[in-house]
C-alpha cells in the first residue's frame, strides 16, 4: 500500500513535466500548424523599461518580416508569408515582463511555456535574468536563443538548450584592448585601467573578464570599484576612481546608473582620459537623449554589436532600420538589432526543423548557419553555434559619441572617423565649435581630421 501511495505521489509531483512532455510529443506529429508561439522576456517596466521595449520592438519587426509584411527584403524567410517548412504557419510572440528581476524571469518562463504554449524563448536583456530564465528553460527542455545578454558565463554552464547570437563580454573586451594597444602604438601613455561596475552577474562577470585581459596586456588595475544595483548616487564611487587616476576607465552599468555616473562626473568636474562602456546603459538611446545628456556623454566610447553607420552601408540593413523607425517611431539601436537577429535565427531553425517539437528545434539550432550577407549585423561573419551555444561569427566595434551621434572609431578598416583621446579633447572641440567663426569646411576639417594635442582635464570643483 505504501509503495502504491509513494508511486501516486511521485506521479503527481511529476505530472506537470509529464503533461509538458506529452504536449511536445504531440507537436512532433502534427501535420498542420497555423501558429508557432515564441516567448519573449524583456524588462518593459522598471528602470530599464526603455531598453526592454526597444528590444521587444526589434523582435516584433523580425516576426512581421517572417509573416510576410515586407517581402521585398533580402532576408531569410522574407519572401513568403509565415514559415514554409510548416506550411506557412504564422510566427507569434507571447510576451513576459521580467521587471529586471531574476526570479520573475524564471517564473515567466514557466508561464510562457505551460500556459501560453511557447515552443522556444528569446530575451531577456539582463544577464542575471537570462541566467535564471535559461536554467528554467533547461529544466523544461525548451530552446532559448538569447540576443541581448553578454555575460561570458552564460555559455559556460553546460546548458544544452541555450544559444547566444551576440558577442560575449570576452569578445567585446578583446576589441576594447585592441583599441588600447592601437592608442599605445600611437604614443598615448596608457599603463593602468580602472573598472567601475554594478554588482550583479553582468557587472561582476564583465569586471572579471576585464581584469584578465588587462593583465594579459601588461596593464595595472588601478581601481576596481563595485556598487549596489540600488545605488542612487555614484559620486562616492567616482571619487574613489578619481583618487586612483586610471588611464582608462571601463564601465559596466545599466541605464539608470550610467546616467548617475554622468551626473557624478559633472558634479566632481572629473573626466578620466577615456571612458569605455560595456553596452548596458551606453547602448540605450536614453543615455544621450536631450541636450544635457548628450553634452555629458561627449567623447565616451562604447562597444556595440550593431552600428547605424555600418548598417547604412548595407542596403538590406539600411531598409530594415528605416522600417523599424517608421513602425516604432524611434531609430533602431543595438538592443533592437540584436533581438531582431536572435528571432530571425530562431525562426530559421524552426523552419529547418519543420516541427514545433522543442527537441527538433534544438537540434536544428545546433546546425543552423546564416552567412554575413543574410544578416543586418555588420560586421558579423555569420551565425553558427559552437558546442557551448555561442555564435562564433559575432563581432563588435567601438563607437564614440561625438557631435551628437555615435560614430565607429575602431577597428580602422570600419571606422568613419578617428578616435578622439582623451575625452577632454573632444569636449574642448565641442566648446570651440560653438564660438568658431571660420568657414564650415574648415570646421569640418578640425572635427574630422587628426587628433589634437591632449587638452587638460577640467579642474575639479
């Protein structure tokens, strides 16, 4: 009797997973599918809502293209309505607001799969949320294609159902340090770095990568400063950095904290020679929205997996960016472009699988290949996943905010202008431009030509 009761208890405990497995089995044998649901997790409320909404819009544009709204685009699956491998089935997004909370992210994965019928997932912006969400997806055996989280650790946990299309912070960091070596070769004295980072998965993992790369390049870690996610004033942390006088400051911050850092630098009258932002808040259009924020961001550098300037050189990427702006009333950004690419990749895998069975979709992701010409992500080589689920063809470039826009400054073969180093030089140029009485052509030459001699950092006040 006890044995029977024990068996019944086990059956009840595993009932949700058995039902889910049964649903997956049914999906593999279906002959006609009208709609394929993909769950998307993004923070659409809370401090990073602007970035989450931007990413969600990128996913929606990808779905619109796949469903035949823009057949003129030279992109995979754009020529026909829906997924041809599934008889033209429509692709649909089912949404979840993570609120930037890891526990909410995991809980929403469960809801999207068991209640909404999602056969695959994408999102979820914050690396800490992506970690818990991907672990829950692993338990449910649901493929998760991430396009907007950069923590290197996400693809080091041995997950079988997790895939990342965008670069990791290791790839981004290598690009940053390559720029530093380029500046050193040009005679810029750089011997120390500082790291200012939020204390969470994104910030801690990115800081670890930066420390490793700095040591590999023979640079001293002058300052290594972490702050809590709920910090409302970064002046004390900026003061700590200032006291150590690093030649380069790496920043890992989300939008709210990145804006707080701008204010901290302004209040202190302090500028590091160079500020290099690992995406996050630096990738959010809100970071430079309005004259005051744009002025405070002048000269800052960021790593990015997508550049509007590079997209403008690619006819298809240019058209996609224009359609995004026309549809959502805002320019396409790195956040929206990365999520767009993740959804396009996932859709190709589902189409190749010719099934909504998550296991078959996972197998298709293992072998999916998209060439650079099939993407909007200049200068990526391809989308192809290694054994860890990391895309081996993802690349990053470095942009600098000058004259009201982000411009590619590295690598040299892709740049649209020379990097301005230190930041004070860029800000002196801006001030000079406001009082310059020379001809327009002469002003352009000063702004775009070779680097000016280093200007002094503004006095602290």
